[in-house]
């Protein structure tokens, strides 16, 4: 009995896979979408804290600056299906959107489930065949071209599906609870593609200093973060960012920290990683000292521990008092110029050492994957296997926070679906 035949077979029912299926089906192609989970879009459901940051309206000229690795590879696909196309696409399939601070685009309802419902509705309208609870066990190649996929469903039933083209959109290793098992990397490697080593990025950091635990829940806004790598006696600043971060029971998280994790390698035996937070980035050192002098003058008979309320968040004050080395009970009019300078330096450069990064289960995306040198950026087709395409996180491309990673999924999925179809 011959295996069923499809023009395009898509492996993976996440953002890239669904968009690719829609893109190919709109060319009147017979499309099969294979998903190992019991439903589509499981990772999409939890993105943006359940709100789903669809894309970002960053100006075109600055867009690729948000991709630390292989931005040139993404140029063609984002040019073909950019953020304006994404917004228009979702509006056309019935999902209203809104733009928030930083150009971040969300569904008007603030529900990621509505994004998935809109995509599912369009897949069904186009007649895309969807097989859930179906795990792909292998990709079969003949004479350097894709031939078929082997699957198993319900843990027992094996099937083969033949096709003209196969599109791998299996995601990375982050959030394994959503089914991100790294299968796409295996398929790629088995078919002769090079892989770039993977690690979790857009992820929180564990901090060595125990005082961080006491700040759990504290959010710092409008601060500057510098990240320093130290190798032996040599120190280099490798990241500077502005924005928001927060303290957790294990260390630090928040947009600034996640972005830094995407660019700065985690500490290892060869180097240490330090964070320096400028809590008053709008003030110079001299301006901050003048401000402290004014505050101390207004509280001239108070103890040091009671004179910082107007300067720092309440939760942070006890820690800063300890780190400054100034006795908490000391009257502010007895604080020396040197002690005051130390306080200024502390506020302008609160320093902590990174112990490690959190793991894949907390990482937004995976860095690494299929080497872009093996993929045609104009079509997303493999340069090694004819009829085999890649889209989304399985490729060695990733972006900063703010909707840029989903833009990769939409853009690469669209181009791959168009090309495969």
C-alpha cells in the first residue's frame, strides 16, 4: 500500500510551522502538518507571560540590530515578511492587535490563546491536514532529495508520508515541557547538516552574593547594566543596556538580564562574569554626590539608615547600607567625604558576580542549531538536501526580547512555506 502523498509536509505545529503551513496552503498546495503534542502552539501559548508578544515595530533600519547572531541571514526573509506584514496578516485572519511600549505588538485581547485560535482557524479554512500526537521518527532521503517522513502516533502506530518537500520547524531545546526535544537537530545532523553548539539564552542568572535573596521581588526601572568579563587580570566590558531588571530568590532576571544573557557567554573555568548596575544613570557622579549632600543636609540629625528613603527603594536600603561600610546608626553629619564617595560609587556601580545561567526550562529561546551556511537564506531550503527546508528556532538565529524571536518564526516560516509550495 502506497504511503499518502502531500506537496508539503511540515514537522512542528509551533509558530513557524503553522505559518509555513498557511503560506504553502495559500498556494493551493496539499499540506500536512505533524505535531507531537496533543495540540498546536504549546510554546506560543506561554510566550509573553501568556500575552504573546507577536512582533515589534522597530524601524526597518534598526531591525537587524536586535539579532546578535547571523543577522545577514535573516535580512531576506524579514524583507519579504516583516513586522508590518505580520500585523496585517493577523488582522486579516481576525486577530486585532495593539502596540505597547518599546514597539511590542500584542493581541488586543492580551490572550496568546487567541493567536493560536486565529492560526488554527486559517489552517482549517485552507484544508491543511493536521496530525496531532504524531512523532516524526525519521526523514528519508533518496538520491540527495527528500522522499518521505516516518512517524509513530499513539506510541504504537507507524506511518510513512511521502512528499515533494519537507519543512522542519521543530523549535529548539527551551521549555521542554512544551515538546521542545531537539528532534530537529537530530534530523538535520542525520541528513548531513552542520550544527552549531546550543545553549539557553534570554534566560535569568544565578548570582553568588547571598544578599540578592533579600531583594527578591524588587524591580529596578530605568537603570544601566554593564556586564564585565574578567580573564585573569584582564577585564572587558562586553554589554551595556538600559531598562528594567528584577531580583529573584536565585539572582536576577528581567528584560535587561535576559538580553545580556543572549550576548554574554556564561562564566566558566576561563572567565568570570560580573554585573554592574548604575541605579541613578540620569545623574553624573558629581550630580549624585550633590544630591546626597542635599538629602543629608535635610536629615542632618538623623541616623544614616534613615536618610536614604528619598534616594533608593526601601527594600534596597539595608543592603546598600551594609555594602557601603558606613555604620547604620552613624549620624549623617558625621559621615566623611570618603564614605560619601564610596556611597556614590556603590550607587553608580552596584556589583555582583554571576554564578551561572538558568537552564533550558526557563530560557525563552535556544542559541545555536542548524548552521546557516547550509541553508539558502532566500528560500530556507537546505543546500545539502533538495526539498528539505528549515524555519524558526531550529536554525542558528535568535533575537533579543520584545517580539523579535517570533518575527524570526513568522518570517522564516512564511518564506519556507512559499518556497516549498
